[in-house]
C-alpha cells in the first residue's frame, strides 16, 4: 500500500484506511483488470492506421499516452506492495 493513502491522516484513521485497503483485495484485483483492459483498448486504437489521415493525429497520440499514463497511476495506487 502506498504511503499516500495514509499521509496526513491521524493514527486512528490511518489504521482504518489500512484495514479497508486490505479488505478490498477482491475489488482491487477486479479494478486492476478493468484498468488493464482499458489500457489495452487504448493502445490497440492508437496503433491503428485509421488515424493517419487526421491532421490532429499527433494530438490524438499524445492524448492516448496521457490517458494510459493516468490509468497506470491509478494502478500503482491500488497495488499491494508499492
């Protein structure tokens, strides 16, 4: 669990957050899979040849990379031992 989950919390609330994090293992695993699926779809779409004729292709690629980066940040938050 990342330190950011409990940073700035009083001791009692930090203990509660740690407990809830541990109890939510099944939900976090499911969320992990959902987020990885979204990353996969985004990557498949951005690799497609359909967008090359779009004058804004570079912006679309940048947007896709930013979206995927944000999904990975959420993934890092839900992992157990990071």
